[in-house]
C-alpha cells in the first residue's frame, strides 16, 4: 500500500540540527550516536594519526582548500564507521563514498566543513584500485544509490571492518577506560549476502504544486511516471531503480509488480508515495505441494483457521498469489516443509515470518527484523550467553540461578518468544499497545504458557514500576534491552541500575548509542532532580562487560548490529540495589505484575 510522501526537488541536505552542532563542537563523549558524530570521531582520529592538529586551519589561515565542485585526486587511507572512505591531504580529511583503503580516486568537492577539517565529496572514478577492491557489484546502481556501500569489497573484509566499527564505538563513545572494554569478538556473518532483505520501501516524488492548490484539493499534473526507487547518494533526489539484489526473490518480484501498478495508476495519485514491499511466508507440508492449486488453497485455509484458534488476529487473509496468478509465488524447500513466499503491499495486512520453528505474525507495515537468515544465529548466541552463573554470589554455597526474563522494548515479542523456554517467568514490555497485541498473538501461536509469559504496554522509562521483586528477584533476573537507534533514555538507565538485575543483554542497531548506554551502566549516570541532571552527583554503575560482538544484519552496507552481555560486578549487589521504586510510579496507570 502506498504511503504519503512529500515532494522534494533533490537538494542536498547537510544541515545539522542544534543538538548535533553542540555535540560536534564539544569533542567529548557522545549524545545520540548520529552519523555526524561518528564521522567526526573518525576524522579527528585520522588527523591525530597523521600528526596534524584538529586546529590546523587556525594555525595556517592562508591555506586554500579546493573550490566547490572542483575535482581532486586522493588516496584513501581507511574506511570510516559510516561506510565512507577517508583521505587526508594538506591537513584536510576528505570523505569519499564507495571506496576502499588503498584506492587512488578522483572525487568532486561538494562541501567543506572548515571548523572540523573535513570535506564531503562525490566519488567520480578509480585511478588505481586498492588490493581490497576485488568484487564485482551485483547492482548496476552501486556507487550511485545510497543503499549499499560495500559491494566492491570481499565479504571477509566487510566482517573485519564491522568488528572494527564496534571497537571504535566503545573507544569513542562509552567514556570507559580500555581496561573495562573486553576484546570484541569476530563479527557473525549473514548466511545470505544478497537476497536477504524481507522488506523494501521504494518511493517516488510528486510534481511541485502551490500550497493553495494542494489545500484546494487540486490534482497534480503528472508529466509521465516519476522515478521510483531510492535516494541518490548525498542528495534527496530519487533514482529510478527497477530491481534491488539485496531484496529476497519474493520482494523483488513484488517490486516489479508494484512499479507496473504505479505506472498504470499514476494519474490517481495526489502526491508522491512510499511503497511497502514485505515478504510473507506460508508454511506448507510437502504432501500438499504437488502443484495442485486446490491443495495450496486448502493449506492457506488451514493456516488461517490455526491463526484464529491460537491468536486474536484481525487480518487472517493471506494472499497465496498476486493478481497475476501464481507467477509471483516463490517456493523454498525447508526439509519437512515448503515455504511459500509472497510479497504483501498493504501495510495493514498480516505478514508471517518463521525463525527456526517459531512463527511471528505482524501487521506488514510494523517493525520486524529484515534479515531472517541471521536471526537463528542471534538467538542461539544469546541463549548460549544469557544464563552464565552470577559472579556476585561466588562465596555462597548455592548461588542463585537466572530464572526470570524481562524483555524491555519487546516489540512483537521476538526475544520473549524465542528465549522464554529458558525461564520460569518472562515478561515483555513495550510502549506500543499494538505491539503488545502482536506479542500476545505470537505467544499464542508458539504455545507459550500464559502463566509464565506475559506482555504489558508501558513506557520503558516506567517499566520497572510494573515489576514486583517477589516474582522477579533482581538476583535471579536478566533484562534484555533492544531499543531504537537513539538508545535508552537516562531515566531508563537510572531505573535499571536501581532495580539491579543480575545480568543484562543489550541488543542494538546502533553500536554507538549502545556504547554510550553501556558506559552509563558500568560507570554510572548523573542523578536527577526536577527533571535536570545533577553534575557531580552520580548513581553508581553496577556492571562490567562480559562480551561484545557484532552481527551482520545488512551485508553490503556499513551497518552492524551489536550484542553486549553485562554481568553485575562482584562487590556491587547489596550496596546498590537497596533502593526501591516509589509508589508514585506504580500509581501512574501502570499495570503491576503479581
């Protein structure tokens, strides 16, 4: 289903917000782990490594930088954590996308950031290729489209680079001494390096219209079909892209079908739109996959009845085929079953995903991880590390064991469902009531006992008001955290430290904000009064880092997912968990788990 999208004429957007400008000028720690902060940390380190002061512009005011839009030849020194290449020339760092260390390239100067000694550029051509530039990109739009950065690099090199991203994140953003940061383990690769994305959202822009015309409900004047695809690197201009090789086969077929539909119906659109392409899976026993459409329809009907019996699902109609018949269906052999994959385009329809033998039903437009092939490795890694013996009780004859799971930011219940068999009690908490509806549905689909696995809707910043220490003793409880890219709020970290669970597993799609939060959990965070931090007054940290590891959810890109496992410090339990949350939080409309 198309979603509204405002027109943009393709101008570059390099402007930073006020918060980013302030953090960029401090040279300290981090705020939100934004791309600008991460890039600036790499720029400063490169200048330091080349023994050039970050204030070199002030020391040499006569130094001239290349004119905007001029061409410059550069030698790439390293890859930044943003995925761009970095070159240094005359005390200025040049940021060049789609390159590799050792490349000698020609780039076009786009924008100087003189107060930070770096320059944004466009990649033009390779004069002398790096020894690392060994792969032939599978996408003809690579080095133009903003989606992928690494199709020219071997996968082993990508994984090694992503390990370095995690290392630098903790060195630059945790504010921890190196002695507190364990060696980062090797990045776990994705079984699929292409054809892995189960969701894509191509888009198109509408023609310009006067605001008065739009208010009056006038129809735009379409001069043909606009480009439908993704952003041109470094701009807000949409490229026309008819195929994306990192999408699954079903999603790619759906992309072709949706492009054809938009072409036919473009005159009916009042503005640009974002298209949803979400893979959905129907699991079919092999004895009904003999090519008989009647049997496939029976399998669909049986699954719909199962969904109604096991979970309260609002939309049980899963399309077996598109309007083009069975041509868009993709069949995958999964041993005992066949997986029939189709592409859903209605954000309100129900999509089904299988991870190992767990089943997850969600609204197609809601969040779910986009690379199913790596999820079994992630869940197995967490299972192998989540139940390690507590360290604080080493002196006792019978140390307590981890019996309880709290899944903060639980979403549709992925970690609660896949991990709950390890625990006597599990609870998933999320701010979104719709996510909790999906989580309860998924718990039912996977036959989780209602008396041991529960879900409630609550702001994560108030979630521990919903937890009783009688049922979830901190010494017997692990908390799993999987927040959005911005990481955790300080209020959440304060509550977590006050509750003091024995172990914490922190999963993050932004290892830089994760490093910041882990730093707070280890070293402590400022106390607060009247909504303001109290400089110099610290709530003491409780934890030490047991392990750090990256997982490559998005091959060919600069993104890496991080998993940090924390354990309580040996001497920190009795002194630091004595505080109990006040009754005021519990009375703020939060359900208490008995």
